[in-house]
C-alpha cells in the first residue's frame, strides 16, 4: 500500500491498523542533537486520547508511546526515529456480524474496490486510530519547530451550529473540546450530549494558527505551502474541507475588501490585515498562518 509517507526533508511514515497489535510512525530526517522528551510526546498523545469525555470516542486506549530508535541519552542521533503505540482496547468480535457489509460513510467499499480485500476490524488502516501515530510524529516536529520559535495552536471553532465567539489560546486546554471560548465550549458539550442521546453525531470546524513562521517558505508551483498543508490535512479521515485566511468568504467580497495593505512592522514587511492567512502565491508571508478545517460527523452512529 503506497501513500503512507509525507514530507521530503523531514519525512513521516505511519503504519498499523485499528485492531492490529500496534500502530506507529517512523520519522526520518530529524537532525541529530535535538533534545527529545518522551514525556512531551506522551502529553500530546494524552490530548488526543479517546474516552476522556462523552464528546470523544469511548475506545479507552492507554496510548503509551515507546521510542524504539533514533534517540540516545535523551537526544536524537540523526537516525530514523521509530515510535510504537500498542493497541490494548481492541475488541474485533463486535465487527464479525457486519464483516461482509459495507458501512455507509466508511471506506469499507472503496478499500475493497482498490485492493480486492479489506481489514473489517474497526476499519483497519482507514480507521481514525491511525491519527495517534500522526500525533506522536507531530510531537517530534513540534519539538523541532520550537527551536525556531514557531508555535502551532489547534482548537475547535465549531460543533454543529455552535460557534466560538472568540479565540483565546489560553482557554484551549481548559475544556475537553479544546475550544478557545469556554462559554461556547459548554454549549457544544450540551449539544453533543443531546445528539448522542438521539443516536446521531455531529460535525464541526477545527482551527489551526501557526505563529512565528518566517516569510519565504513554499515551493511554486505544485508544492505551494498551502497546497502541501491542504494535502496533509485532507489525508486525515473525516476531513472534507480546508480553507486559509478568510477562505470561502472571498466569493462574497470585493478585491478592495480582501487585499491586505502592506506595511513595515519592526523594520520588516508585513500586512495590516491577514485575510490571506499568512500565505501569498503559495509562499509564507511572515504573518500567522490561519487554517480552518471542516470535519464530517463520525460515521459510526446508533441509527440504522
């Protein structure tokens, strides 16, 4: 199965299935001498781990990460970093009754159409379980980016019709939905409980803001920064849309409203507004990179 790796200089490959013995990631290209804290990787996995609230998957995996290579005495060696996460809470018997059926909204049919066979246990490789390996590899990337004072925030902007009214990065970790607006977060949780009680599910919008990204990153024309970022995000199961800056709102606006006037900021070129979301012509401008990601409702629901 091709297509399991992303990146050129810093390359990540994820592996494993939902109900296999383990999942994991291999990070190749991480420079030697980077202090890599296993506890930081674990904390990132804890943020993702299901079963923490009624708003997430109830699969209760401990997600303990094991660093199998590429790190010695707390520092990277330059060799590939192998990260392993064992599957513990995987009950495959629940899928026996439907192993010959195609579940709506899942990749059962398309995987079988492509490969002639599929792993019916929890969706196999197409399961959202795969994202745990991405988080572990992402923790390595975040550690490296901190060396360049680049900070990335991820947060929930919308669940169903409930939207965050403000974005306060300090509030993200204060609620289980990782919403930057605690008032909206409480309403989101209420809505999730109401819909769950009816046997259904909800979609939402995730926001991502990257601060400290220097200008000049991106490779025209087929490896524009926004094109590569969009490709990475759309490779996550359940993601159906990506936009940068003001995104699809541009369709209803005039050029005079959308254009960001150029100014000097601390002796550097900048813009007064950031409608472009930090990327112009596929190259970073030095302003915050701002993305919004539309995620469909989970397909596993308690309705026929």
